[in-house]
C-alpha cells in the first residue's frame, strides 16, 4: 500500500485530520442523542460537529474541504473540544492550522538534524547507570549510553543505521514481549510520525521509514490510517526484560532546544530499589561484554 500523498497542501491535510477525528467520535461520546434508525455516517455528522463547536455548517464544511484556512484560535479550540482531542492532538491541530495559513516553519537539514552535540554525549555518559538516548525526529537512535541501548532487548544486534524506535517496536521479535503495554507503544510512536507527516509529507527521512513500515507491518498500516496523534512525555513504563527481569522505571522525554526535532529520553529509579539494581545490571552487562570481547581479541 502506498503512503498517502498530500502534495504539500496544508488545507487538505487539515481537512483530513478533521474528517478522520470527526468520524471517530460517536454521538454518545459527544453527549448527543443517537436518534432512531441506522446512521450512514461513521461518527459525527458535519452539522453535529459544527453545532458542538459553535460555528455554521457552511464554515465547517469549507474548513474540512480545505477551502477555509484561517480559523481563529477560539474556533480551533472549540473544534478541538468538540472532537474530544487530547493535548497532543489539540496542539497538532494548531500546527496544521498554522501550516494551512502559511505561517508555519517546517523543513529539516538532514545533516544537522542527526548531529548530536558533544555536551549531550557527555550527559548520556554521566547519567549511567540510568538508560538514556537521543533520537531524531523520525526516532532514529542517534546516541545512547550502554543501558540505553540494552533496555531495548536485541536492538544492539542491529547495525547502528537500523536502530530506530518505530522500526523496533513494530518489526523486532523481542518487542512484543518486552513492553508490558506493547499496543500503546505502537499507537504512541505512530502518532508522532503521523503528526510529522502532516506537516512535512514529502520529507525524505520521514517517507523512508513510513514506506518501509507500510510495506512490512499491517499493524502500522492500520494505525497510520487512524490518524491518532498521541505521545507521552513522562511517566513510568514496565518492561519484561530477558536479561534482568521485570522492572518499572520512570522516564522523562525532553525536546533538545536548538536542534531539528531531537529528543533526549532518560529512565530512572530510586537508589536502593529493585528497579535501580536492575538498571545497574543493564549498565554492567555492557561493560562485561566489552571486557569479554577485549579478552578474546587478546588471546
């Protein structure tokens, strides 16, 4: 299946987002009576959404068809509430409106987008034994400390150029059992890529990973078509790790200012807890493996 092409039309992408989310909200969820008979329209009708958002039907239809590209912030927020959008999807709607109006700044220089500053590398090393890594906007692993790589069981077996979080959660055989909430991991990583795609539909770094996963993963294809924009910035995550067992560290995801979409993700656990001990083991395992390789090379 070919990836959906939008030819850089911001209004069309805004309309696609609105239509997809409108069709995903039931009248019951929106607090509307269902009425008699069978509904031919999935989700909300345009006139229902317009009423909920406090705009005219004609205005909303023009917005969804890409013919109106300058809704006010108040209208955008009202539509977001009517569509029951979460914080990430609401923010993405604002970005789509800005792009449709021609006021968004997009674009990425591939070389600088993948360059990790020396100071960031120093931070990674000094966070040990806590797992930490830096990813690109398309979730390539650009840099990591030892436990940051080993936390993703089996990713170290891939060559560096293949190490991508989205590719891992969909295509690596260990991923389905590593994550306690594998389905949620799938939705979150697709949500980030989908948001980026709507702003830069023809970006080479994006089309490469998206086209690969559309070809190889039916689960990715299904989630891609849902246009469910979501992601997580902090919290805790449970792993069923084949080397150290079950652990639930906290995590924090941070945008790296002054970069083109790079994010810094770090996991942590309170010293003296079993989770902390297991993170130490992950970090030590890398050192022990490296020492074993050096010893083997010396003989």
